[in-house]
């Protein structure tokens, strides 16, 4: 055992590892989670993992028993009804809810449970929907039902004295109303029903809410709301326990909330698509259900307005046949939780989170700047009585600027660490902890930022955060590998800053003549290219380069990122015959496509590429059928139209539509040309070998071939990475401008070997160790052909040839 783990166990020996359970954490991981070997999974707040033992038990159960539709009287149906009844009781027991006071309604997930409450709640124009600013979008969505019925809605922040839990202050945000005029003439009775919603644990920061809020809101709303007009009426309370339930489910024997929602896959990984609404029976009687379906009615007549609804709460609200096979699987998940005990799971995960927080807060760059900004842990005004197993944070560079969360996520993936980034569908908490005003949020939206995109830094501020979260099967080794990853990848130490990529202002001096070694053309975007000894230039780059692409039937552009098999579709353009030849191991016949058709078939379409509309020429069914066979999926071939509308890259690297003679490209992602240096490849491979030796990897290192990077031009001569400093270059009498380094992605880690597609972490992992520049991992440079005369280049009149001398910085 290493000294670091000794120190950890000294601090958390009574909390970590389930010392009083049948199996220790090391035994659980070794026997029940063998698939995690070499992988660190840290997104349990998003979805925890099922155990292999659990799935074996489920398979044995389902393969040994016959479960029929419970809406029947057969033996198999009766057996299913018994299983469903037992599962309801297990859910109630999990939250210590008495069946005399509460019922369990199964839904398709926690979101469906929240939606059920929202659409069936007895809203009126006197009602109010109040919710804490820290809430998931699924909880915020309830306000749509409230506002539609004329009710008021507003968010609140709660300030609770750290030393006196009875002292609480409500900070109310602006009141929202809709259709207010419609209800002005209606009488106010003061007997409206109001709803207050909060999470048991914030899925952004891990902060846990004090469940005393339930009693205080129901019994003392007038005092809490300090005379607000919304304090009148009857207050009901909803707890979103989708996240918090995994480690500290609400105790309904002490805190009598009206509604509690749970998500089963967040408790024990499987099954997905099952949630539960635990509803207080008195509260259920107030819900107004409109729709009826199979199983919810005692009788109905088809051709007149007649229906008698069932009286049972579960029967009334569970539309159609419940997912009874998934419900039958729940007992095997609860069995695991009960064997470990939820209190031990809470202690175990909390110990890991405390350890990680402590390490992250201690990290500093060589100049003393703190590396990590944690959210929800250091506020002077304490809302929550403790923290759950979530750590949400952002990282800073030595100069105080922010690392983008997408950079963290990309590098973590290369290190075998799975985590979550963004706002986690919790916009209120995200804005609160990141200090984003309404103006900031609207400005981010205007800049193009939406959920799940790559806009991680806008106007110098993070738009989201990095989140790690622990589950019952997480280990110290998981936590240690994560903090080591942060130290190695983001902390600048003395004499180590050189490991991060810096682009020189001046070009490196070549030590030898630089020549053009290879020319590669890729006629069909993301399919295999071919090499040529010489090739003509056009205004679009190399003639016919990425002039065609494949799309799905829904219009999605197909690339190797989603369809790796595209690498096996080979292409070749015969300039003399004027034919594009295409071959695939799945097709017996080689496809021949004329570069200049005898007649125009008239097929013209518009497709979306890089967010822009482009006019393309389509092909007949015979061609599309060939490609559908080659890729084993329906698809269509399109060619960039002869129209002047093409994609271009301007000096700021923004892709847009061009009606221009210069700098246009066909379907290239970023630029007309990608240039790679053999010397840079050689240096990269040496570094890969060195890293493998340091990690004790047996066997020969996997070398990075230039074709892994899909270059158009491969050069030799000069120093490694000398191309980084080139502002322009000349080949023969033609000039090319550098648009900067090419940002590499996981695609370069795809290896094509023996007809199989394999993925690894290299070479991107090694590149990330020394070629990073503000979130980008750069290798090779992007070029634009400069047609100084501004004239259209005629077919085949300007060529480049292997062996041509390359002259950098010649202007």
C-alpha cells in the first residue's frame, strides 16, 4: 500500500470501503465491476453503474419466471401484480414512507413524475409556484403549467444561519405571470393551493438542502415569506430526490413532503426508463387528471361522453401498462443497496469527495495562483447542512485566465476518465455559482451558446463547469487517478512550463531544404484518399478534393467520427478518363462516376454543412444504393454544386458562405489544405515510445503514420514543428497563407488494421502532453491558396508535384 493511500485511510478509515458489510470495496470492484478495469467513471450524478452481479440476478429471474401483463386475471398476470406491489413497497421503504400515508406511482423517469405533478396540480390564478434557484430544468418546467393557469411563479434563494438552523431568510427573485388579465375579474378566495419545489441535493454543486424546509414551509409560510401576498393559501412541498436519493433519500417519516420523485437508474444503474412519484395520499386526492387510458378506468363507453375512473391512486395515475419487466428488476438493485446500507454508501462516497475537494483546493501554480475554483463549498452564508458526493469546479491558468471545460473533458477522456461538463441542466445553479447575470446569459446566447455545445468560454467567463461525482462502487484509486490527472495536466510547476505548447513568433530556421514528399486527395469527405505524384490546383484547393460527401436520409453529414467504416471506401480520380472510381470491400463492383456528366440529371438539393446551407448535385438511386451497401446504412451522395456558393475560411477562421473567387473550399472542415511535416511525425513517435517506456508498456509502440492525420501535403526537411511559425509558403511560383495550427480530435486515434477499426488513446494523448494551446491540441498547419491575380484557375493548368521545393516565409 502506498503512503498516499495510508494517509487517506488514516483520515477516513471509519467511512471508506464498507468495513461492516459482507464485501469490501476492493472485493466489490474486483468481482462485480470487472468491466471498469482501466477506466475511471466519475459521472454517477448523471447515471450510476449497474453491477455484473445485479445483471446476472436479473437475467436469472427473467429467464426463470413468466411475467404477464398485470391488467389480467391469469396466473402469470397475478404473479406480475404481486411483483409490482412488492416493488412499490420497496420504494416506500427506501424513503421510510408509510403506505398508510403515501403511495408509489411508477413513471417513465423522474422527469415524467415531475411532469405528472405539474399537469395535475390544482392551479388557479391565486396559486403560486415557488422553487429554489438551484433546480433541474425538469423542475423549472412545472412553472409552464402554473403560468398557463394564471398562477404566479418565482425563484428564491435561501439563506440559513450556519449556527442556527431555525434562522432562515428567503431572497425572492422577480415574480413571473402570464395571462393575468384573463383572471382579473375572478374572485379571490384565499384557499388556493401553492407548490414549493426544491432538490434534496443540488446536481450542480452537491449542496444538500435542509429537509426542515418541508415542515417550515407547510406550517410557517407566512413568517418565512414575511408578509408576501403569496404566503396565503395551502402550501404543498415537492422534493426532487433524483440525485440526492442515491446517497441520502428523504426520510418521509420525519419530513412529510407531499411529493418526492426518484430515478431508479441513478440509484443502481439499471433499469433505465423507470422513475417513481411518492405522493402523500391526501395530496393525491387534490390532483386533477384529465387524460384516461388503459388501466386507469373502471368503465368507459366509446361513443358517448362517459367514463368511470378507478379509485386507487396508482391505478388512476399510471397510464397504460407499467414497465413490469423493468419493475421486476428493481428488487435486485435494492438488494445491493440494502446489503451495503444507504448510510454506509453515503459515508463511503462522502469520504472520496472530501479527499478530492481537499486536494483540489490545495493546488497552486508556480506563481502562487490557485488552480481550482470549487463551487458550493466556501460561501459565508450557508444554505445547506452538508455536501454530497459531487465536486463542481473550473480551472485557471497561471495568468488567471480560465481553462475551458471542454479541454478538461477531452484530456480526461484520453486519460481514461469519464466525467461531466456544462451546466448539467441546472441553469439557476450554474448562473449563481459562476456569477453570470441575465445580461451575461443573453450575451452568451447571442454569441451562439446553447446547452451541450463547445462554447465553454465566452467573453472571458466560463459558461459551465467540470463535475465529478462518486457512486457506491467508486474507489480511492479512482479519486487518486483523477487528482493526479489534474496535477499533471493543468498545474504549472517550476521548470515544467515548457511541456505546454507555445507558438513562436518567428519561424524556426530550417537545417535542410524542405521538399514536398506526398500529395493526397480525398474526393469524398471522410472516405479514404489517394496519393498522386503531381496534381492540379483549383480555387478550392487541390482539384476534386472533398468535392463530394455522403449524408444520411435525414440530411446528417456522415464522417468517420460516427461511421468509422468510411475509411474502407477507397477513391481514385483518373484525370485522363475524367472518372472518379470508388471501391469498397462490401461491394463486388467498382463504382465509376463521370466527372463531367453527359447530361444534367437535374437533381439539385440544399444540405446543411457546418451550420450553413449549401447547394449540391444529387445522384440517382443506383449510385446511392452502392454507397448504402458500402456503409451498411441508407445514405446519399452529393457533389458540391458548380454554383458560386461555396464554403470559405476567412482570416479569423470563421466558416461562412462565399460568393468569391478566392479562398473557397468544398466540404473541408476548416481550410483548403492541411500540411504535415515528416520531422514532426518522427518527433511525435519518439515521444510516444518514451511515454510507453515510462508507463511500462510492453511491446513495440504503435507508430503514428502521416495518413492518420489526413493531410493534403506532406513535407520533409527542416526542424520538427518549424511549420508552426510559418506565416506563408511558396511552392513553385504559387503562394499559400498559413491559417495556423490544426486542432486535432479523437479521429486521429482511429486505427485501420486488417479490415477492422480500432480505437486507442494515441497519438492524441501524447500530443496533449506538449502541444496544447488554450484548449486546442495542435498538429500540422492549415493553408489557403492565394490566387494573387484574382482570376479563376482553369482546369489542370497549375500543378504541384512531389519533389517540389517548399519555401517558407517567402513574402
